[in-house]
């Protein structure tokens, strides 16, 4: 018996609920209720043309391509579920996304600003400052920084193990956000990161004064990422450093690793990327001097200068 998309989505959600994280389920429900059901809810079939028009409409509203792709991924998963159970027709779609001609630059600290910030953090290792230093020295995400516990810091081996993340998700049933602590973003996000000399000394100092099981903060509960973002913003303002988002510290760490000629695979593993391609696409952008040297090296190899 054929059903409308809204009915299919309810059944799909029930099959997904036992096998995905609570935060992932909340994200699915938000995508469905905010975007997919208002557009496709009453449809008994969804064509490639329907999806293409949906994509163009969402992009024209200013949504990022990745955001729209994620919506289409949920849409496709629901439709395929309906097709598998023969209650909703489904054929593969080939969706086109307009080419993004603008080079988007990742937010990073200039080296001089990074030195100012790190000097301040190293001179004043506190339960609040340590999280910023962690992000700068390890590339950890803010949720991973806020969820880090002292039991995850091995002082003898000088290794940090990333086991948890914390964040807020919108719960459609409660109609409000809720704080969720869970396993890291992906399987690769569960990782071990060596501790640098400067970070090691600061962590030891903070540990002596800490009364919390968490590295960042002074309570029995993990630090709220949104409140820690506010603290970071105020810190930059106080030091006279141009504002960047907290995630820019992760980009800064990765960029400095690449600039100092660390091998790409190692950087990728430290960041917890699923593959090296992600690291290459995000952080490896040779400048004109590097490109010029490459051309000259190739020409020299061929012996063109002697012709």
C-alpha cells in the first residue's frame, strides 16, 4: 500500500532510533520537521526534478551547500526505505549543485596573534585558559575539549585520549535544546594525541589546583561549549586579537602543522579525520612561491634550462 512521505518518515525514524546516537536522531528530526516535511510531506512520489527544485530553493535562501547536501541525504534515506518496503516509489536522483566560485578561507590566527595568545595561556594556566591551549596544541574540537576528563590524560606517557564530546542539540519533542555528552563525532575521532612540552607543564599546573573530574572548568559537570565560546571571545578582545570562532583554533593547529611540513597522514590522524583527502582539501593550499618552486624543480629535472 502506497503512503505519503510524512508517513514513511515516521516509520523510518522508528527504525533509526535504536541504531543511531540520540544527538543524530535529534538532527534527523529537526531536518525533517524544519525542511523536508513542509516541502515533501504530502507527496506520494518524489522525482529528481522535485529534489533539484528543493536544492535550488534552499541554496537561494542562503543555506550552505553542505547543509543542503545533508538534507538531501536524509531525504534519500527515507525515500529508499519506502522503496525497499514497497510503500513509496524510489529511483536514484542525480542532483546538481551550483559551482562555488568563491574561495572560502578557513578562520585561523595569524602567527603573531597565535604567539600572543599562547604566551598569555602558558603564563596563566588556569582551569579556564587550559581549554584554549588544548585546542591550539592538539586541534581538538570544542566539544572534545569541554568533555575531556583527567582520567583521559596520561601524564606518564604524555598522551591525551579523546573518548567523549559534549554539545547541545535541539530536541523536537521538548521544543528546546539539551546538553548531550556522547562518544566522539566519528570512529576516527576516537584517538590518542601526544602532549607537547608546553601543554604538559600547563596541564600539570592546572591538575594540582583542579577540584573537578573535568580538565576545563571547576564543577562536577562538563563545561557548556556555548559559554566557553563566550569566554574565548572575551579573552581575544582583552588581548587585542582579532575575533575568530573557537573552531578556528583547530584550523590554526592544522595550518601550522602543514606549514611546518608535518606529513599529511599524521596530521589527519591527530585531527581525527576519516581520510587524508579531508585534510588535504581543507588545509593544503600551496601559495604562489610554493607553486613556482614546484615548476622550477620540474623544469630542472627535465633539463629544459639546458635546451
